[in-house]
C-alpha cells in the first residue's frame, strides 16, 4: 500500500509514502471533516490511497492570483 499525494490543480505527484501500516492520525486525516475526506481522499483498486493536496507551485500561483480560488481548475 502506498499513500500518494497529488496536486489537485496540476496533477503532479507531491510525494509518496510506501508503508504497510500507517496511523492516519499522524497524517492529519482525523483533522478533516467528512466532506473534506470525501473530496481529498480516494482509494485505488490496488490498495493505494490518493490524497488531493496543493503543490508549492500552485500554492504560489494562488497567492499571486487570489481570484483563482473561485475556479475549480486554473491550469488549462
């Protein structure tokens, strides 16, 4: 099982954890609301967990262009 962090805007892989057992509270999953968990955490058929996050480049772009927060996707 791997936990794969991908940017929700550009799709780049931010990081990957290759662990057999993971305490999700250490990853902060317990801090998310049920709605946030549904939007951010996806389970692959092979057992991998995919987490939607924001990479540094997209975070910087959002900082320079705050109106992009209104869009679901700002990278074309």
